[in-house]
C-alpha cells in the first residue's frame, strides 16, 4: 500500500508496509499514482499528454522514471505487501509481561476543570488517596510480573498527584531501594496541574522523574475558561511562573507542556505559539475527547480548520527551526530511522496487557481512562490479574482487529488508535473513533512532511 | 534517481524478523524511539 500527498511544496510518497518515505517531483508523483494499475506504454502516453508543455519531459525521461519506480519496488521500498497479517502472529499468545503501571496516587484534585475525563479527579467515585502500602505492593507486583524486562515505567497520576506527594516520594524511594537487586531500571514520570509545585517538589522531581507532564492550555483566557479552581478562579497566573521556574531548573531533563484544545479555541496553534513565547519548547496540544453534547465539544464543522491549523503549526515549526528557535510538538516527533519495530506498531500502547492502571485502593484497570468503569476491573495488586477475560480482550485489540483500519495508510503509525477513545465513542474497544482518525492522519502527514523538509534543509 | 529522493528509514519488514519489548509504553506509537534499532 502506498500513500501519496502534497504539502508545503513537497510531493511525498509513503510506502506503508516498509515505512519508506520518498520525496518526488511532479512527474514521479504522477507515475507512482498510475504504476500499479496502468501499463508502461499507457503511462508514457498519459504523461506525454499531461506534460506536453514541459520541455524537460520526454519519452526517455518518463521511461527512466518508470524504471526507477520498478527498482524501488524490487528493493522493497515501494508497493510492498503486508507481511504481518494475523496469520503471521498469534496475538492470543501475546506476551503479557507487565512493564508499566499508572499509579493513581490521588483521586482528588485542587482544580475543577470542566472537560476532565476523570470527573474532576475522582473517576466517578469517592475522593481517595493511595497509601504507601498499596504503592509498595504495586511496585512488588510490577517487578514480579515483568519477566526479563529491564526498563519499568511508573507514572504518578491522578487527580492531582501532588496532593499525595509524601507517598509519591516513599514509593520512589522503595522502588530505588530494590531495583538493582532485581536487575530493573525504573523510569518515573509525573503529571501535574502545577498548583502545588514548590522548590522541594521541583528538586525531587529533577532528581527522580525521567519526565514531567505539565498541564497548560495556552493563552490565559483559553486556559482560565476551563481550568478553574473550586472558587471558579482561573489557574493560569498561579501555575505559569511555577512552570517557567520548573522547566528552567530541569536543564536537559525531559518535560512537556500538555494542553487540551476544544471547540472554543480551534485556532489552537495560537496557544502553542503563546506557550513558546513563555519559554516552553516541548509542547503537546490534544483535542478534547468528551460527550458531543458538551458545549466545548469539537464538531464536524471544526475539522477543516483543525487540519489547517496542523499544517500552519508544521510550517511555523520549520521556520523557527531555521531561525534557531525551534520548538517540538509531540505528535510531530516521529523517528523514521529508529522508530518502533513492526510488533510494537501492530500491538499499540499495551493497555490491558503490558500497561495497567492502579487505583488508590490497589484495583487494576486496563489504563487510566478505564478507571471507574466496573466492567473493566481486572484484579488487584495483591492477587494480580484475576479477570483474564479482559486481558484476553485487550490482547486481541490490535490494528488487525479493526476491519475499518484495513485500508488506512496510517495504521502502522496509530496501531489502531486509542482503545479508550474507541470504547467511549463506539462502545467497543475495537471500534474506531473516526474523528480522532481524521486528526491523526493529518498529524502524521505533517510529521512526515517535516522530515522531508528537514532532509532538504540538510542538503542546502 | 534524479526525480525520487528516498529518506533513510527503518525497514519495518526487516524488523519482523528481529519485538524485544524494552521500548516505553505509548499513550502515540509513532513517537516511539527504539533503543535497540541498531541491533535489530
């Protein structure tokens, strides 16, 4: 399967199953579009007609280009076949060693964000804080069930994890105290709204957290319209100075600013550029996922503008890169040379199999977005995964499980998409959240275009 | 090839033969880096 698109002056061809990316001129672009369905003589005839006013295009040139396409096909870089169908891999036997836990250390929050998928941090349940005993057991459970994997991830999540900060520190200290004995390497991350950030938190996070996710939606009026405290006051003025200090103190360590855009700011690139102006360079801005009846829900009518915004963002990022003031946008950070193998691309995020969420009381769920749904309770950190039917359901939740994905060129980039989004949109984890697909495909086209542009920049 | 420039990319078909599982979990797979892609 081949996907062709034009963007920012480039003609781009993606060979889906090999992952090869080609930047081509107009003639090659047209020849590739006809190559599989048209005879060589017919291609020559059509190209001579189309390019009759172009003196650089003659029969010899066209046949030479066709020959180049044939050579790329022979090299396995164009029109490659799908070699990884279900017959190749028995997903039922997929490994279920666990390598990551999302620890819900606090089912409570000091903000009252309207669009929060976690129902203001309580996940439709009661306020709760994880005890150290539960956290310690979760670490033991992870080590015990991680097989030979070395790198283990633990995300401190909520709610707002800083509302249970002492327990976070205790859990980190416990994991560090036993990781060498078990030949493991823990990578910790923290997601925070920033309200409780202080020097002590920053110092500890800079020492122990491999990455921190900082929630900020962009311009003050945008951020404050939905991210308010319980008194109804916006949080922008409280958190921005703290985030600026935190990011500066992190030096080369990873962080990213994670925003959400809604129907109220479909010009979301202005929020990204605002955050860049504040000094933040590692950015992520995600479309809100909510009920269509919510007043801030994205609409079908928003789609064309959202796609245009993604292109504006890609072009502006290239411009800033040339000027030496580059920013990164998470969805555009694809690695063509050292990206994931085919197994990872087919299996996806690993929710329900190698990644689980742990509630404050130690209950296990497939991921943080399923917490609070009793249908998806999988067990607990003492007894392990007892509801193996759920695990089996997620084992089979891969890109091949979705009939609608069969003809999609982006399937090996999204792995079939987010199971939680699919579940909330369609009622099935193997459903397809079409709106998300539309945005994902545009983001991938932008990301690939940027790689092509960067390769051209290297040549000049 | 004067009309086609091919970027350097990891060959996904070759990676079918050589799944170590040490990569990070991902909540986008496309953004993943593989620490073992040189070995694989």
